[in-house]
């Protein structure tokens, strides 16, 4: 997790630093609905490499946005879900969805 002094002064820049790339936003979109396993995410996020998915998930976990849960099963099962902090981003993603729908509707 980044320290307060490592974050930009601007709150919008802070948010962009935490979730401001295509893959992190799409991972968040998926996790808003339910927990996902790594391979499920990789298959659903067409075009993402295993390396980028791993880096994104680790970064989001480190920033406290998602939670990685390992189940003691054979074979091991790992699921990713939103943390309480991640849940607070729901309105941001909802607003992006509304904007995207309106944009598409007005540009047919």
C-alpha cells in the first residue's frame, strides 16, 4: 500500500494512480458482481496476458482494493473479491457505465 506522502496531491490523480488503467478497471467491473478465480478472469478479459493480470491483481491487493482468499483444498483454490475499500469504488464504476451507455446511445 502506498504511503500518504507517496500519493499525488490531487485526489483525482490518486484515484487514477490506483485504478487508472484499462485492465484494473475491467477487473473491478468483474469483481463488482462476485468473486472470481484467476483463470476465470484471464478467460473473460480478452487480450490480457497472464503477467499483466498477475501484476494488476498484486497491485490492487497491495493497495487494499481487492482481497485474495486461498482455500485449503486439493487442488488449491484462490479467489479474488473486492475489499471494503474496493466496494467504495462501486459508484465510480456505475457512473462510468451510465456514461458509456449514454455515449453509445447518442452516437449511433
